[in-house]
């Protein structure tokens, strides 16, 4: 499974600019049916801490609105944290991610639920040949 990356470190002009970029990218990726997104918001650079906190608060709002399924802060993304283990349940391939167990507070991983698929026509009962 491919992890899409949104890099917010290129435009740290303001927290609002970073949040706007995050919103637009998340909605686009959600419509495309992407399941996992990694957001890079920087670690210790000036303005990165504020952007990290603002983006995680925004993600909490998106969870309440049921727009995304879950997110995991990078510092919890690993086998030693219950939140990290719970996040990768059913997504075992994420254990091969370069940031797994990296204690990286400059990233956040997001699990997006795909939009519901349209209903399909019921299958006709066909005679079984034995």
C-alpha cells in the first residue's frame, strides 16, 4: 500500500497557510481514494511546533466529523506505543515505513476512509453445475 506524502515544510510563512495546504491536499487525496497519508510538518524549526499542533487539532476535528478515520503522531508511530500499534492494525505493511519506531515528531500519519462505494446490482442465482 502506498503512503502519500504532504510536505508542509516548504511554506512555513504562516500556520494558516500550512493548514490551508493540508485541507486542500487531504480533500483531494480523499476523493482519489487514497487510504494513508503522511504529513511532514517539521520538527524543531521555527513555526513548526505551532503548525504541528494546529494540524493535529484540525485532524481531531476531521475525526469528529467522520471525514478521516484516525491519525497517529510520529512520536507514537512505533511498536512500543499502544497508539502506534492500534493505528497499524490491519495495515501491517506500515511496519516497513522508514519512520516506524523512529520517534519522529515532525510527521503525522493519517488513515482516510474511502467514500462508500455505490450499491451494486444483486447477482442472479445461476444453476450450479456439479
